C-alpha cells in the first residue's frame, strides 16, 4: 500500500472515531469542563484533518517532491 492510501485510511479511521465520540457527547444533557474541552479539541482536530486533506489534494504529482517539501525543517530567521 502506498503512503497516500495508508494515510487516507488512517485519517478515515480517525474521523470515524471522532464522530463516535461526538455522538456520545451529544447524547448527554450536561457536560463537565473536561468533556467540553475534549469536544473543542476534537473540533480542532477535524479542522486540521480538513486542511491536511486539502493540502494532499493540491500536492505535486510526484509524491517525493511533496514529501520532501513537508519534511524540510523550518529555518530560523
């Protein structure tokens, strides 16, 4: 399995897990501060996944070019 297929499978599973946790959260009438924070973190993670999928869609046709671009460390200014 190539990198993209494996990564997409992993993201699908993570989205499914987040969805299941959100369903459990919504079934309760009251939430503790920890539960509310966890819900916020799940929402942030879903946005991160959305951005990551968007970036994958816009990547160059050669995966090595994309992977090298992602893995390069940031230089200090």
